[in-house]
DNA sequence: TTTATTTCTGAACCGTCGTTCATTTATAAA
DNA sequence: TTTATAAATGAACGACGGTTCAGAAATAAA
């Protein structure tokens, strides 16, 4: 029998991230993804069920990673709630900084998923945000954070702001130096929600 | 000769907002838009050059309106900088609250435009945000706002947060009552950036 | 009325990919 | 070597939907 050559799954995923990010999901062509991944068009279908499956696999891999990272921050008991919130924000930046194409894809296509309540991706997404909410919860209970702010609103406000700045950074890294971005966001969040 | 029946342009635009918002731009069908607008498929092309033209016209109308509204707030001299910032946030909420379909369309498709620097829509978008930056500028100069925060970052953080909450509200109005959303956002922003 | 002109219609056209599959290629076992 | 089987290929298929356009419908002018 024949042996698999290299890691085609990963090559295809990387190519897909690149093409989806640049063109947007709908305008991306499988043939172009295949070309960049150095495989034949048809080979994509050996590893992925469909174009959509490719997108879903990319996103779910991302969420699983993010969830595991922020969970481990939440679980630490040597950090204050505000440090955990900082860590949460840092985690998001770290993951996307490592791959700006992925960041771009994420901010462009994620909004389209929010609507259909219970698809797999939204479940993961909610798991992720739930940890953010738990951190805020903890801060409120320890009388560090303002308890008059709605937690869901607070968490989503921060999330939206972070996402948008990641987007701008991914498009134009020079205009939005990530260190300053992180620093300012953390400052506003900290000052905005602590008592 | 024949007389035009009713306001087809507006009917088509309203139908397009509805269908684009629900399905997303790429999955929306001109034939469905036409059906909802009560015109024949071909009639859409009497008033709009293409599917894309339809989307662009919707967005540019929106930006023109928003720009005019926030400009008039910025120009008032009976408001403090923080009141202007509140007014800016209120304006965005007011416009989208009046049309949740439009809000949904906006948050879903706007991210796709940010990339190609100098298309018409991005110019409008930047005009809009520039006014937000001017307000922040003013606040800094009057020693009301923290001058250590980067203005572009601050403005975009707020913008991203507001946009995301609008998105959630548009999907699920009951879970995100706009009055509480506005109130919390304004609180965080005010506390976060004032001295 | 009849005619001219504008508006409107919707079936058909046509280009574009996502997807399939008959064929080829590579390697492990015999 | 030869054979069997898994992996890979890419041309061709087929569905979909944006766009077109020949004709129909409506109304103003003649």
C-alpha cells in the first residue's frame, strides 16, 4: 500500500486559514486552498467532508485551545480576580498574535455563527465566554468588581472591544502595536469595573 | 408612458436588509429579496447595478446618517466631553435600535469591508470614527480624560464593544435590554477613561 | 382609439465553483 | 518482481443563482 506523504491535513488547514482570511469564506476557492497546500483539489475531500467542514474544524480547534488556556488561568489560586481577567485578555491576544491570519479569519467569520443558537461552534464559544463570566463573578463576590454591572454585558463589551482591536491589528500591525493595545485595554477594563 | 408604482427602491432596500441580515450577504438570493419586495427578480436590476451595489447603498446610507448625527453632537458647546461621548454611544444605539435587522446586517458584514483600505465605505466609516476621536481629543485637552490612553485604541475598543452588544441584542433582544446595556457601557467607559 | 414610451416581468442564460470519481501513483506485503 | 491496496490526482459534472433580455403591461400623448 501507499504511505501518506507529510501532514496534508495541517497543510490544508494552514492554506485554508490563509485563503479564508484574505478572501473571506464565501469567496475562497477550494482549488486555491489546494494549490497553496500543494495538494490536488480532490485531496481536500480525502481529509474534510466539505468546504464548511474545513471552516468548522479550524474554528473548533481554536476554541478548544482557548478554552483550555483560560480554564487553567481561572483555576489558579495564586492570582487575584483582576489578574485573572488580565490573563484572560492576554491569552486571547497571545493565541491570535501567533497567527494573524487566523485572527483575521476569526473576526470576519465568527459573527455569522452567532445566530444559529445550538451549532457546535456556538457551544464552544459559550463555554469560553462562560469562563470570563466566572472570573467576573469571582471578582464581584470578593468585592473587587462593581456588582451593579451586568456580568454578561461586561464580559461581552470587553470581548467585543478586544476582538475589534485584534481585527485592526491583523490588518495593520504597525498602526496597532499589540503591547500598547493590551496595556490600554487592561487599563480601561480595570479602572472601569473595579470599585 | 407608464408611471412608477410606489417606492420600489425603498421596498427593495428594506427587503434586502431583511434577507441579508438573516442569511448573510453571500447566501442571500436576489430572487428572495425581490419576492419580499413584491417585485420581479429583474426589477431589482432597474434600480441597482448588482447585488453588491445593493449592499453598498445600504451601508453608505447608514454611514451618512450616523455621521451627520454624531457631527451635530460634537458641534454642540453646551455639552461636556463626557456628555458628548455618551451622546455618541446613544446615537449608535438609537439608529440601530430603530431597525434591528439593519443592526444585524451591519455587524455581520461590516468586518468584510475593513480590509480594502480605500473603498467608499471605509472612507465613510473613518469619517464617522474620526468624530469619536475628536471627542476624546477634546476631553484629553480639557484634562477630563486620561491622556496616556491611545485615542485610536480607546475609540476602537469602545466601538468594538458597542458593536458586539448590538449584535447580541439584535439576535436576542430580551437577554440584552438596551437600556441596561447603554447604562453599563457608559459607566465602564466613563470610569475607564476619565481621570 | 391608436401609438409611443416607459416600466415591469420572469424564464432562460451562463459562468462559477464545490464536489465526485475513474485513473494513476506509490509503497507494503507476498 | 509481482500483487494488492491505500493515497493522490485533476478533469469533468452538475447545481446554483446573479444577471440579462425579449416580451408584456401600463399610461401618457396624439
